[in-house]
């Protein structure tokens, strides 16, 4: 890195080449992440309740 000013200029040029997402794309992506988090939390809730049911059933049988 012989010339830091040239390096900063090149970084700036590369940053302008990036295709940044639009506001609409950002909102859509955020909503998809939120929806997937809700779906996965419901899935794990159901799995947890099912395993709890099986454990309770097993403990009742073994007593």
C-alpha cells in the first residue's frame, strides 16, 4: 500500500459500482425475514409441545 489516497479513491469508485437495493426491495426482504422467523417459531413451538406430550405420556406409563 504505497499510496493511501489512491487506495481510498479506488474504494470510492468501487462503491459507486455496487447495485444497491431499492427501498421496496429492502422492505420486501425484511418482511420475508420476519415471516420466516414467525413460521420457524411456530414450527419449533409445535415440535416442543409434541415432545412434551410424548414425555408426559412416557412418564405416566412408566409410573
